[in-house]
C-alpha cells in the first residue's frame, strides 16, 4: 500500500513538473511562433502587392463581401490584399490577391490547394493588371478549366471587394439569382418558372420561361424580359417594335404540340437518334446520344460509360433552332463543359453546311468531336423523315 501511494505521488510530481515545463516553453515560444506567422503573412502580402506599406487587418464584419473572402488587409497607399478560399476541382483552394490603389490586380498566388493538375501554381500571373471590367476575359487553362475558373472567380471577388471597401456598390448575386429576379420582376404574379424548349424559328428571342402557376410567360430578348399572358398578349410596357416581335414569337410557340414518330419504321435512321417528334407546325425535335469521352475514352482516365444526351429542334428545311445538352458524364472540369450554354448554343442557327464551325472545348477533343458527330446526324435524320433519303 505504501509503495502504491509513493508511485501515485511520484507520477503527480512528474506531471506537475512536465506541465510547468510546457507552460514555460509555451510562454517562451508562443511569441516567437506568432512573430514567424506574422512575418510569413507580411512576406506573402508584399509578394502580391509589392508596393504595399504598413499593412493593417480589415474588420470584415463591417462589410458585406463575397463569401469567398475570409481575410483582408489594407495598406497606406490605398491598396488591399484579399485572402479567398474557394472550390476548384476540389475544396480548399486558397488564393491571395493584391489590388493596387487604381483597382488593378498587382499580383495573385495560390497558398493552399488540393487540385490535381497544379495549374493554380502559375495561373496568378495571368490575372496581373486585370480590372473588374476585364477579369472575365482572362482565359482559363485547357485541361484545368474548373480549377482556373474558380481561381479567376476568386480574383473577381477580390476586385469586387476592393470596390466595396472604397465605398462603392456591386451586384454580388449569382447568375441564377439575377435570372430569377428578372423573371419575377417581369411577371410578379408568378411563383416559379420552367424554361420552355423552343421548337419554332423566332428572330431575336433567346429564351422563353413558363410560370408554373399559369400566370403567363416571359420572353427573353437580347437585354429585356417581356411578360405575356397565356394567350401571348404582351403585358410589359416596352417599345412597340419589341411588343410586335414578342407577340409574333408567342403566337408561333404557344400551343405547339409534339407527336412522337416511330423511328423503327425507318431502317436507315442513324443509331445516334434515340427518339424523334414532329411539331404541329412541321418542325422536328430529335433526342440524340453522342459518344464522347465517356464512351471513347480509355481506362487510364476512367471513362464513365455514359453517352452525352442532346435535344435538338430543327426546321423541316434543316436549320437547327435549339440545341441543348440534357445530360452528360464527361471528364469533370474538362469535357463536362459540354453542359454549358456557352458551348451547346453555338449550334443554334446552324445548317448542314456550317454546323462544325464552332469553338471546341479546350482540352476535350474527344468530347467535342463526339458532340459534332451526333449533330451531323440531325440533317440526315430530317431528310429521312421527309422521305428524301
């Protein structure tokens, strides 16, 4: 029993001594560590803002900044440095960006990353001298589109934050939020909207949305959102020319019906065509499958085994009205760009003579070529359905 008590006392004494030593060590080293961290931050700040002096931490709670911005530093010449965290191909992409007093990017660097292609290590030099007006024009890197797009967007957030900290205002809404607000403003009685797949050839109409509660439609021109009732009567006060254009478009599209065609009766129909419909106005709608990287890729990069699914409306004369990617499982951040309107809307208005004249997806040749091959079959299918082949 005495030995047991003696052991407990010894352990207690040892723990006390260790705790005391740790406390002393922490007391001595903590200021050193903090100074080293401060020096590291200071060096990083001057890397992205070389002419910056006397950096001071900005209290972010006083401002409504983009969500990516987690730290900000001001300097006495009017410049700022912003630290952003975002998600590229993976989460944890941390960018440090310096903005000079004139609102130009002085420098940018990645200080943490879980990306695979490492394009972020050199991409900062691409955005130097960019402004809020030019940042969207900075090219991304082929094969690392997702990573470099996230990087570029983070730098745009830094530029927006610079404006805000200088007393200005910027629109921080996402594209989806802006669209929803514009639709609601055009047709306030609506609750939610569903995009209509356009099957009629209508000049000057980009998109059409139907109100889910039956309040009417919203027609989108180049820069206007115009509401109509269910009969196509224009409700929005606008120029007569716009009213006439929208009213004409509404009369064409509203009430159009589709009748499915039994394509098994056409033995020469390309296997790319999975379904075909004829509209009540004589146009056609085709559902296609395209063999992109998901089908033609190799085992080294893990093809998905999935086709790209495409929906196309086309006039009886062979002019594509609307092209849309319905689904895809191409390489994330590379071939997956085929799901973006910037890619598939390039085929709108194309004919057999020029359908291939589009900008390819950078770094995704197999995806692009597979998509174009599927589109090429649209014109052949229309001729077959009309009995010309």
